[in-house]
C-alpha cells in the first residue's frame, strides 16, 4: 500500500490517517487509488505477451468506487451472484466482460445475466447446464457457456479457500468434461465459449497453477479433436499476497509460464484475480478503546471487530497491525480484540506494541475480503470507506446508520 510515515505519523498517499479518523470516525476502511491502479497494471504488464482479459473477482471487494475504478481501467468482472451483477452495472462495468461463476445460480440470476448480456456463464454441473438451457429458451436468448472444470490439484493453501480438489463442491471432474461439452453442443439455447478453472485462493506457489493450466490445456486440445472449439481459457483467481512473511509468487514468472503455454494458441486468456488487486491497497483504521491488563496477557480492546474484518476469526488469518502514531509508551504484548461477545472476536494475537488508550491502529492488507465480508453482528453498523487519491479524500461509502440497518423490519400485530 502507498503507506508512509512523516514525523512518526502514518499517511496513506498524502493524507494523515489521524485526519481521517477525526473527520470520519472509526472503524474506517481506507484505500489508496495509486495502490489499486499499480496492482492492476502489474497484471497487465505481466501478461502483456498473451492476449488476455482481467476479470476482477468482485467478491474480494464489491464497493462501487472500487468496481468503477477497475471498469475505468478496462477490467472485466467475475461475479458470483445477481447482487454482484447489479453492482457491476451500477459501477459502469461492461456486461460483455462479465463472467458468472458459482455452484448455485438461480433461474432469476440467470435471467438477469442473460438480460444484461454477460460474456459467459461458468457452469459447474449438468443440472445447472439444463437449467440454463431452459431459462435461455424461455427468454429467447442463447446463453454463452464455459464449464468450470476441477483439475484436482492441491493449491497448498488454507482448506477453507482451496477449491480445486476433487472433494470440493466446485467444478466438474475433468474426466466428465468431454461428455458435458457434447451435451452442451446438443442443447438448442446454449453456445459454447470457453473453459474455466479456479483451484484456490492465497496461493504462494506457482506450481499448482502451472499444473492446473497444463491439465486444462490438455483438455482443450482433446475437445478440439472432438470438434469443440473454445474462444477463451479462464484460469481463475490470482496469486497470493504478503500479509506477514509470505513470499508471494512472482507475477512476471506466472506471466511467463502462461505465455509459454499460450504461444501459438488462438484462445484468449482470462484471469479472475481478486485479493492481489485490492488486498494490499486497503487498511482498516481502528481506535483503542481500552487497555485491559490481565494475569496472563494484556488486551487492547479496539472499536473494530469480527463483523468488520472476519478473516482472523474465520481463518485465523494474520493481518499486520501498526500504531498510527509512534509514542513513548512501554512496549507491551497485546491481544488486539474487538468488542463483540465472542472469544473468536480478535484482530491479532500477541502483538508487541507501544500504545495507549485512544490511539489509532492500522490493520494492514485489509482491502480484500474485509468490507465485502462485513456483517451487522451485534447490531454494529458497517464501517465507512475512504478512497485516497494523492491529497484528495473521497468518502465512497457512508458509515451505515442504525435506521438503515433496521429498514425493512417491522413489528407484527
Ligand atoms: N474466481 C473464483 C471462482 C473464486 O472463487 C475466487 C475466490 C476468485 C476467482 C478470486 O480469488 P483470489 O484472486 O482473490 O485469490 N474469503 C477468503 C477468500 C475466499 C476466496 C473465494 N474465491 C479470504 O478472506 O481469504
């Protein structure tokens, strides 16, 4: 992220985090436009040798300003719900660059996507294929189809975010793909456009990605021999990022791996990165409410909680936490926890920090799967969001109000 320190105070681009906390309150998500754009440009540079389309995985951060920024850079979008489609369209995204993933697409979602004219449906089962054919027939459209195949490679990541093994619910087994492509070719309201796979998230090793690409490309060649030609090959999500001491894979190297394999092929490469486009471009700003010394450990109770950033509670994920202003307080080891009534409500364990009550902390690498996974648990309104562009401050989402949270509810009589 475009983070820097001047006279002991932390800035995002040219704006002091203290200023933001005073003006907008905490907890507060803060993003850097320069960091978002740089992350996108890294992809376009790394894959420049291969005709490609970057379809930003909306689930990583679906805030309209972020979608709009990527739309302006020319990105397509990977969506997984009708709600994400509405957001992409509201943000000015091009429906012709939208791919629709997910194992449970409803008929309504299919209709909305057909109506918008999306690029393709990443179909994940025979039943879904039949439903899509039926719905397309009902609305008088031809649905573009790409199967999501499951290459059965181990991505070596957290089990909750690994998706390409045969025990996962995702995709169709590669061995069954030829028969399903033939079925798709025989159905009247479908048009085959491509193939897709996604093996997991936060990958820190390129070899599973290369293995998956090899298996998918071998299948594409088999399909071609059977008379099924594809326009694109979608290799799913992006590379992992650095949260702590991980060494994220070299994107240029991934670009070279795919350039070698795509040389001489006519299919367009699609990628669906989420985390690596937004993760390190955002932070969560929070204030220390109380310091609570305990017998065994000390707690720093902050005003952000698992409803704001669920990753630590859900995956025991690590996020770096830094003091916004350096001070001469005693260095102490703290568990940084939120106010929610759950032991699992923590942001970080055993962090050595020199802090006092009232201080601001920045929870780093929170741009991906932070705000998009936020909830109202404990009736906590969702945080506001700020996009920084050099010295400009854009409030891109208001802090949720209690009234907005209760809208749509009523008493019964
Ligand atoms: N494409 C598909 C079909 C996906 O399911 C995902 C992520 C992506 C692309 C984007 O992958 P990425 O480039 O972000 O690695 N909530 C978890 C991550 C769940 C990822 C789910 N699918 C977390 O906070 O770590």
